[in-house]
């Protein structure tokens, strides 16, 4: 359900734009309002579950997510839709980590736990891949509100069965919740996102935009200062003293930036540039997500055999080249010459995410593996927020200069591709060269997998 709402919305964006009379900035907020809250609250969600009860937090997250889906489906305006997406993000940040901790508690035997987590991750992949197709089918048949209503029967079933069958569990030794860090991170990244998204519409020299960016710098600076002084911070800055940890998370931020920033425009390209229907556009974007689902399970094995640096650098290079290739497609480019570009992008990014998470985990002590994987997931989500904001600003800047939407999209894809290729060079030079990676111990497997899926 959580992964589905990451991709299903993309297929419905053209219909939202038409029915709600939105500009590009409105579409950016519909996506980023959700991703921003997931990114900033994901680490705290796991601590909440440990301290206050995993069943309680999981079911609360399900209830919030389901109620928020109703708000989204009946939203009469952009403001209400963004509010619903914010609530969805809060619910997702609570139920996602709690679902995994409940699963690991239910299967104490290592071998059974690995099988259960494999199924958990596999279903997450199904949700990710099904999004574009499901979004296209539902939007074409019933309009964009249907993509949110699909969550209602799932949420209701989860609540009924969860109340009856789940057992409560908590960790009395869980660290204290870092409220100052959480608040400062949400407000800081939120102010930065507002400045970047609205800068194209209001003007980069507007007092509101300059003030927003200045506030973002102050809040993020305060966040760093607070985290450096707290005894149990949500983001231990000392971890970034390890080059492997810093490089892997920097690369993961770029992965989130380029992947989410480019997929935001996939359906819009097929609908507005090539004239496809919403249903057909959803099907046409499938090669990217399908390639990710197919290739992702093999990425960790390749990294174990050849090392993080080789696999990550190759994946980034492939993704970068695929995005550059997408930057050269036009209205009259046949789909036979487009689908493989999407597939190359999907394959490239699939090769990077699991190894980058594994590299971050290997850089820290075994006791901090869960924290490292959570930070890796968070950095990717932050990159996703900024990718939608920045690449949207690139499109708006080209349009403001008199260019067409098609030209703006080409510039966005080329920007994402160039940044991804530059990061491939960066990881090739800076990512610690490793030989065969030792197999992850069974007690650490779930920690790595949750980052890969989220």
C-alpha cells in the first residue's frame, strides 16, 4: 500500500492537472508532500513503534493512512489534496517500520524470518511495479480519486485482522525520541522544498523565496548543531566520519533525486508530448519499474561477488546513460525506440540501491546496522523530494524562457542524467573498493531489507 502510493500517483497526474486546473508546481506538491513526510519521519517511526508498542503504532499508521486516502479522494482543491498527502506520509512513516518489526518478532527462527522478510520485500516490489498500470486503469475508468479509494478495502482488512491476530511487542530499551531533531528536519527540508518548487513560479529573487531559502539554511544548521550535542540523536553525525558511509549516502541521495525526479515526468511525457491516453501512458512507463523489480534481487549478489564499487558505479553509469537517452526523445519518437531507454534507467538504479544500503551497513558496527539502513533510506527519500522540486524548476525555467514543455522535459532528463553520470565517476573514485562481501547475518537481514524496499 505504501509503495503503491509512491508510483500510482504518477499515472494520475495529468488527470489531476486537468480536473483541478493545476500548474506544474501543484503537481510537484502532490508528490513531494507525501515523500517529504515519509523521509523525515521514517527514523522516528521505528523508535515510536519500539517504545509505544509495534502493534499499536502499526494499526495507528494504517488508520491514519486509510483516513488520509479518503481525504485525498474527496479533495475539492489542491490544498485539501496536499493535506491528505501529508497525512498519508505520516501514516506511512508509522506503519512501514512497525510492519517489519512485527514480522521479525513473529518469526524468531532465523531461517523462517529470512523467508518471511523475502515475501514482505517481494510484495513491496509488486506494489511498486503495479503502480503505473493500476493508476492508468483506475484513472482512465473512474478518474484520479479512484487511485486513493483503492486503499480503503486494504486498510479496513488490515485493521480488522490486525486487531484480532497481531500480538503487541515493544522494546523497553529503545532510545528516547529525538523531538527537536525531528521537528527541525521536517521544517528545514520543508522550507527548502518550498523555496525550490515555488521559486520558478514566484521568481527566484522574490522576498518570499529568498526568505524561505534563508530559513531553510538556518533550520538545517540548527538541526546539525542539535544533533551534534544530543546524547541519542536521530542522525548520529559521527557516522559520517567513515568515508564508506558518507560516499554511499551521498550516492543514495543522487539516486533518489534522479529516479523520483525523472519518473515524475514519465506519464506527463507520454500524455502531453506524445498524445497517449492516461491508460496507455501507465502501461508505457512499466518497463522502468518492471526492470527494477526483476533486477533488484540480484544486485546484492553481484555486490557480494564483485564488490560495492564495481556494481554501484556500473549501475549509476547505466542509469545516467538511460536518462541522457531519454533527453533526446521527441513527440514523433516511436515507442519501440523509447521503452528500452526506460528499461536501462530501471536496471541501472536497481543495481545501485541494495549495494549502497549494504555499503552503509558495512561501514558501521553490527549494532548500528538498523540505524544505517534507515539513514540510507532517508537520504534516498530526501533526494526524491529535491529531485521533484529541482527538475520541476528546470522545466519551468525553460518554459519561462519561451521553450516548449517538450524541450523543458528534455532539459530535465539531461540534467538528471548528467548528475547521475557525475556520481558514477564519484563512486568509482571514492567508494571504498571491497572484495567479496561477507553474507549479512540473519539478525541484520531485516534491517537491510526495509531500506531497500522503502
